[in-house]
């Protein structure tokens, strides 16, 4: 019986990274890892840090704004092009950091062999896979479940890295006059709010931006050529 089949029965211990073949571990002895981690959300220090990053980014971005500067793209180019470039650059710059960001501390009920005080995702995944190879089925299940919960918590913590990207995005927005609400002629949108919103959009990454740009382009083409967009030919 494979580990993946067993762990579908026990969500707290399911594998989410590489699949691993393990000794026969029965469903009866598979149990939660009891790591003591919240699992469903980032740990408190990461929530506080995320809030701090957002506040710092907003303050710096607003301070850099001179009240008049506004990026105007050249003919044939939309403002989303620069937004996408900035988001792409931030993603690539933060990618190495993601391997070190989101660590968690070892809990008091850690199994034997967990010698690290601060645990990274790669350490948790390797230790989990190693635990599944133990001959004692009950020990293998318990240790693997604990390490999997640690890996899940680290993943939750790492998710707050978007706040760092948003902070940088707000700074770029204020510095370059990159204002999306103004670009789409949002009525009475204050510049400080535009800086924050633009920064958060940039921090969301290139995938949502790509989808947004594609939808806007599709809507524009449909408006310009409604019959062609609907698949019918003009009479």
C-alpha cells in the first residue's frame, strides 16, 4: 500500500511534495502529527511582519510621490506593461528568498531526531521522507505526520512573502508615478490610495496580472468587433 493512498485518509499527514514509497503503514495507526502548529494560517510573527511590510511600503511609497508625477506609456503600450515588468522583476528577486523565508521553530513535542531549532521546508520534507522508511510502522506514521505538519506550516508562513512584494510594489508605484486607478480613470481616487492598491496588485504576482490583462484585452476586442468575438460574420 502506498503512502499517498494512506495519507488521503489522514489529511494532517498527507504528502504535498514528492511522492515516497513507504513501509506498510496501516490506516489504524496513522494519526495527526500533533505539532501544535496552527496549520490553517501563518504563525503570529509572520502575520505581524506582513502587516509591518505593508505599512512601511505604503508610507515610503506615499512619501516618494510628489503629487504630480504620473507614468504615461508611449503609443501602443499600456500601463499594464510596466506593471507586469515590475511584478516580474520583484518575483525573480524574491525567488531565492523564498527558500529561507517561512521557517518555523521546533515544537516541544518534536519526535526524536528533530535536532534543528529552526526548521526550513527542505529540512522538513527530507526528514518526513526519511521517517517513512522506518521499519516500525507506528513510529514511521507518527514521525512522518509530525514532519508533514511542519512542512505545511512553513508553506503557510512563506505565503506572507506577498507582503514583501507588495511593499516593494508600493515603493515603485510612488517613485514612478505608476497609478493604475488614475490610468483607468477611476473617479476621485486619491493618489495615496492608488499607490497602495497598485502596490498590492504588483505584489500579487504576474499570474493574476496576466489573467487581468488577458481579460481586459478580450473585452476590448469584443467591444471593437462584437460580431467577430461572438463567432459570427458581419453581413
